[in-house]
């Protein structure tokens, strides 16, 4: 093969490699698209983006959209937001939507909302088209003890000025539920709530529940009101049952004390009988002592025995003639 032909092939290969490297670091087509769209950006700026590990298309394409939409943005603003970890395309779309809806939204605020982790485009859309949040079933008890179950629909609109640092939907739902419980609880009867459900929405809406939140409450509408259990009667029943158990416990305590006292008295009776038996056992000893000392004669002792025997005989005859003991006289 001719040496000149080989040189031509080598030069062509080197040229192809050089052009590939050049077009890799220098997005010429993107530069041409930017110029055609009226975005003034230099080739050196695009190469510098490559060196800063910034994808040029992520900056130039949103810049083209912003320019066509009439927004006054700079490449440095978009690039700094990209380097901070933000979504440049979403921020630009949000700015365009706000501009079309005549909502004042600056780039710095939109970037801050995006970096805070919120969807800035969705926030702008909710500012234009309010969102309806439905609360779960809120159970409240009126003063007459009847449970009332309420479902409310809250229409909210995003407040862009309080979106950074403002509370979310959970706080709105919790505050609305608290307002429903307070309103129903202050009603004299559940019938008042059923007759005027708008009383709940007026009272709750007047409490300023959207303070410190990222939303502005437009309206609170009562979707459903149902009557639940008779909580007052149930509580009274449970209280009566508890009082009955307490009374039974106290009665059982008194009965146990009476039984203990009865057993104590029986023990005292047995003790006294024992003392009587002990005293009776000392009588023969005393009589023997009296006989030895001469204080009691033999005849006196014999008369005492005769009297005792006569007493026992009379007692036996009396028991035999007692109609309660046998049926001889029946």
C-alpha cells in the first residue's frame, strides 16, 4: 500500500477523533438552537458548563422556554439552581404558569420552594385551580350526649408567600376536625346540628385555621352529617354498673366484718364457758378444804347432797312432763 494513502487514512482517523472530542465538549447544535431562539450564549460558556459538570441541555432548554415565554432570567440563575440540586425545568415551568396566570412569583422564591422539597409547579397550579380536601369522619358529642359524625370538604388554595416553612394538608385537616368537635360539643342538642349544618362551617371558617399554613382556606362545606350512638346514656350505664360493683364490694366487706365479729363473739363465749367450768372444778376442792378445817360438818355436807339429788329429780320429772319434749300430753 502506498505510504501517502496510509497517511491520508491516519489523518482522517485523527480528524474524526478530534471532531468527536470537540462535539462532545462543545454542544454546537445546542448553541445553534439557542441562537435561533434568541438566547445569547457563548460557546465558551457551554464548554465551561461541561468543566463544571453541568449538563448544558438542562440549562439551555429551560432558558429557551423562559425566553419564549417573556421571562427575564439569566444563565447564571439557572446554573446556580442546578448546582444547588434543584430541578431547573420544573422551576421554569412554574414561573411560566405563574406568568400566564398573572401571579407574582420571583425566581428566587420559586427556587427556594423547589429546594425545600415542594413541587413548585403543583403549588402554582393549586393557586390557579383550588384543591378540595375531604376530611375523614369526625366524631363529636353534643351536650345532650348524642354522637354526631361529620364529613367536611375544605377548598384550599396555595399561598406562595407561606409555602416555605408553612404547615401542610395534615395540619389543615387536624384544625378543621378540632373546630368541628368544638362546634358540635358547644351545641345544646344534636338536632341543632342536623337542622343547621352550615353553623359548623361558619364557626370553623371564622377561627382562622389557615394561619401558619401553606394554604388559604376558601370555604368549608359539610358533606355529610349522621347521628351515631347515645354516648351519654352509654356513659351513664357504665357509671351505674361501676357504682353497683362498688356497692357490692362494700356490702361484701361489711358481711365479712360481721362474720368475723360473730366468730369473735363465739370464741369469747367458749372462753367464758371454759372459765365457768374452771370455777366449778374448784367447788369440790373448796368443800374438801372446808371439811378439813372444820368449817363444814359432815351432816351439812350430807344435807347438801340430798338437796342436790332432790333438785336433779325434780328437774328430770319436769322434763318428762314438758309437752314440748314429747307427745304424751298431745
